[in-house]
C-alpha cells in the first residue's frame, strides 16, 4: 500500500501528510466514516511510513511496500505495529493445560489465522470473529504492557484498533487510561464506523478524521488507472454493485472469472432474484420463507450483504425503467428483460421504503445482528411494499 493506492480521501490524506511532514502527529486519532471507505488502509499506510526503511515520512508517494518493514506490516508481523480487532475469549486460554481448553484454543486460533489471511487478500476487510463478545479487556491489558517498551528502531509503536465501538466497557476504561497518559513513543489509531458508540471521553482524547464514502467516479477512475485489464461491462458492474464500499469492490475485482456470467457474485445475484420471484408469486411464498432460512444459515455475513445489495441495485434499475423506459445506465444491463418485466408488472411499489429497509437490513447484518431474524423480518416487510396497489 502507498498513498497512490489509496482510493479517494484526498483531503484527509493531505491533512495526515502535513502532520507527518511537520512531525506534528497527534498521539491518538479516531478514523470514522462508512464501512468500506478505506479507513484502515490509511491507518496501515501511516504505520508503514513511520517504519519504512526506504521512504521518508514526507515522501508524497508514501511507503515503498517492498522493504522488510513494509512486508512485515502487510503480514501483521512487525514488532512496532499492533492490530486489534474483536476476537474470541478462547484465544486467551493458550496457557490452559486442560485438553478441552487446548482444543478450544486451537480451533479459535485457526479461525483467527483464517481471518488474517482474508485481511491480507482484502485490505478493506474489517475482521471480527463470529463468536467474539467484542474487543476484550485482556487485549487492552496486553496493549498496556506493550506500550511500556520502546519501538524497535522505528520512531513509533502504532496501535491500530479496528471496530473500536466494540470495545468491552472495561476494556474501554483501560484504553482511556492509556489515552489520558499516552507514552510519547506510541501512536493510537482507533477506527470506527459508529463513533457515537464510543465513550465520549475516548472521543475527546483523539483527533477525529472523518472519511467519506467513495464515489462511483473515484472508484471508476482508480480502476481505469490501476486495473486497465478490467473492461466493460465488468467495470461498470463493479462500480455500481459495490456502492462505494471498497471491501465489496475488492471482492468483486479479485473474484472475477473469464466468463462474467459464472462469477460468484453473479451467481449470488441470480439467487437473490430467485428469492424475489418466490416472494412475488402467491403460490410460492412458502418457498421464499424456506429460502430465507436457508440463506441466513448457509451464507456468510459478507455474502448476505451482497445478496441484499443485489436486490437493492435491481430495484434501482426497475425504478429507473419505470420512470424512463429508455434509461440505459443500468446496474444490471445483462438482465434488462427481467428489469423491464418487473417494471411493467409491478408499476407502483414503494421504492423509497424498499431502499430504506434494504439498507437497514444490510447495516444490521454488518453490525452482527442475527441473520435469521433480519432476513425473516425483511421477507415479511418487502412483500407488502412490492405488491402495493
């Protein structure tokens, strides 16, 4: 990663570059903004610049990405950079000699390592273990101990706390003590999409940097400059389907297939449209309920958000075609016939409310709500809104 590889956020980068150039970094930052806006990527770029052996902190291009320090940071192995996210309590049982506890630790460690592997492939992923109760007190106690030691060669130890809003209350209080009397050699970067859930006293001790949702134009321009092999219609599909979420965009970029119709994302979209057909066919609504349960149990949270995002984009297309039958800039140009049929057969859905509840369902799943409850509620609500007379 380098500054040149950060998508959008030009103003935010200028502010941080100036602080690096003048040696006036705050002791703690709070990076806020929508999910998938690249907050953590910027945090890791700052960590890389402060430790890169080949690039000066004022280098406008950013870190080299190739030296041993940069490679170690990318692999989450650098002694000066600590990355904290919600984990399972079983990971804290490594010293327990009981066979059962060792098994719990081993299984949890495998899940933890798998998440880090996903993060290496997708820098915009914010990892969290499914069985986690949040960022635990023991994690922050470990941080307190590590903060006592000076960095190895580099000028700073950097503690990046992902999803800081999920700090356990006691963990938040211990972090607050660190922020009140910060060691001069430590830089804290808290990352959160819901800063209002953080203690006000923690927020007040951090310099806030607000990140914005990536625009379609910014993502399109970056893809054209950095991934010229991606041509239309794949380019437009990635831009429209990701809806400014770089985590989704990165998944789409790296899951492309030589045959667009066979990509995992397209398969998921078609699965979502089958579910929609079941809802809209009176004799098949029981199938929609079954599909709802199966999808909630079998799909990952990431896939469920893609599933719902696919419906959202389909509804947007149908609304555009309902207003203007000749509208050409569809999110799903490959299924324009299905879009036209929907717009003709269902001329009066409440598209505003449909978009509202779909966005709400996506946010709920991203924030660890029960997938089954979210999808069951969504299925019941969407039927009435689609079939409004």
